[in-house]
C-alpha cells in the first residue's frame, strides 16, 4: 500500500443492518477454529513454496552456490512469519516471539550474503506509461462538429503494453484534466475538506516524517477541517491516510476516478457491492476500499531524499491491487518487484494487519542501490497502478517549478482484492498472510 491504509482505523457503516449478535459470534468462532487448522496446513505448504521467494542475479537466475543457503533462510523466515501471524499476543510479548525474531534475523543475514554475490548494480527500471491525453478522436459521420475523444479500450492497452500489463506497475497520465480537478463543486479537494467535510472526524498521523514501525500506526482522531488547516496553513507534519471519508460519503467515489474507465482497464471491482459489501445483512465483506491521503510536501529543490525531512510512507507491500490517483500536488514513488523481496528484509505486520513491511533503514539513501527498482512521480490528474505485492515507498515531494510553493499532496486509492494476482505474484507471501487476513475480517487486529 503510498501512505498506508493498511493500518487505517476501520469505521462502522452508518445505517446498515447487522447479523444477530449470537449468530455473528458463532460464525466468528467457527472461522477461528478453521484458522487453526488452516495455519497447521500452511506450515507444510510454506516449505514447498519457499522457492517462490527466490532472489535473482542480473541474468534472472538464482546463483547455484546460494540455493542451499536460500532454502535454509526461507524455512527459518517462513517459520518466523507463521509464529508472528498466528500469535494472539501483542508485539514483542513472549519467548516464542523472541525466538521468531532470532530466526528472522538469521534469514536476513543469509540473504545479505546472497545479495553480495548476486552482482546487482544500481538498476533504475523504466515504468510503462499510458498517456490518456493522447486518445482516439472522431468528428462525426460527415466530418462536421467538434471532435469527440474516446479513452483507450482494454484491447488497445493490451496491444500497446502486452496481455500481462497488469503484472507490472503502470503510470496513467491524464486520468483527470486540470479543468475537472478545478471544478468548484468537487468535495474531494482541499477546499471541499475545509468546508463541506470539515466536521468529519478521521484518524491521522501526528508526524509523518518519523521512521520505524510505530510510524505506521495512526496517532488519534480529529476533525478533518482542523487537520487540513494544520497541513496547509501551519505546514504541520500531520498526514491523513483513511478510508473513513469515502465510507461515510460513498458518492465521492465518482470524484476519485472515472469509474467506467478504471473498470475497463482493471476489471469490475468498483461497483457499489464491491465497496459496501453484499448479500443478506451484508454478509459478504467489501472487496474494495477507498483510502484518501493528504500530507504537506518539501520541495525537490530544497529537500533531497538524503534529508528525509519530508512526510513519507516507508517501504511496504500489500495483498491488494492499487489504482493510486493524484488529485492535487505531486508525490514520488519507489517501487520494487516482489521477486526482490528477500533483499528488503521483509516482516509480516506486527499487529495482525494484512501487509508486510521492510526492515531496511528508511533513512539510508543507499539502502536500495543494489536492488532493481522504479522511481515514479505522480502529478495532479495522474494515476499509478501498483500490482498486488509490489513493494512501494511514497515520498511527499513537490516537483513544481515554484520552489516556494510546497503544495500539499492529496490523493485517493482504489484498493481492491484480486484473487489471481494475490496468489501468483508472491505465493509464499500469500500463504503466510492468510491468518492475518482472517483476523482482519474477524476484527481481531490489535491496532
């Protein structure tokens, strides 16, 4: 997940009916018993899937001399993640968790040795770009009248980028036009937040420049208008990363992205049932969430990545697809393919949330120099496709020509679950994540 709705505070859907409490408790207990059985089964499956977490050298092959060390590290790392994901204790509580930390550290050490021999240079990869501003135009049957612009179809995009285009990150230029974003009636804007939605209470991060796992957890709740004022006027360090805004006001979905276009390109994941849940008593949970992100920025001319004084979201990966839409300002993204996961010191969320985070030092500008990666800047109107399990870091950097502007960065994401990519993009991560996914559905997370 730019910012992290993965650690967002969930809100109840206003006005919705719910299952009778007794029946709901019975369902939860049955699911929890199944969780124990499923976790035991996963121990065996995880070992068989260990090779899916393989590092690559420059020719795309695992160094033959490192196969044994990699398998040994993978077994230890998998066991550590199972202990952490199955645990019901709080973070760092208990001897078993301490043993898991030792196993994990040993795996990291062995993978570092493999990395030293993998022969990677500082490889900056080129991200595919789809320019929606260069769309097909027609002028009517007789060539008269103003031209009409049609966005590309799915077949057009596959012809241009290949049938597997969703397996890689994709930058979409011009999803929204400047005129559309400047519409005074838009509520999903800085002005809309300060007026129409000012009294809505949302979770926020008090200091988005902090590092470490604690920085992934919201600090508290406050009125949206107050947080926006602190960010835009007082140039505070706060950050918003919450799905509460669109949950409470589902009509704002149409201001996140053109629904017909994103449905054409990414599938039918954005209909009302996908966002609110479906079935009797909404028994089937929502498969799509729409978090909104807002933070101040530091200008690229006065603040470099080496300083790390700007708001950011540190490196992490999630089991969902993400269409990240930039609505105001700009952000800088760093993306790393799941195949490079072992070089990122990955750990499952410590509080039973459905994401993995990197233990690399976020303040070390050279931490990714030996890992192939993408650097991408999204500007207002752009969208970035982040596939499931794609590692990403987001830096709130203003790239405008005016070095004194420091425009806040406002964005919204279409987080949606894609079962096929969830399993295929990183099988081992998917297997080890199942306990945390179930716990999120049961509401048993500790954040």
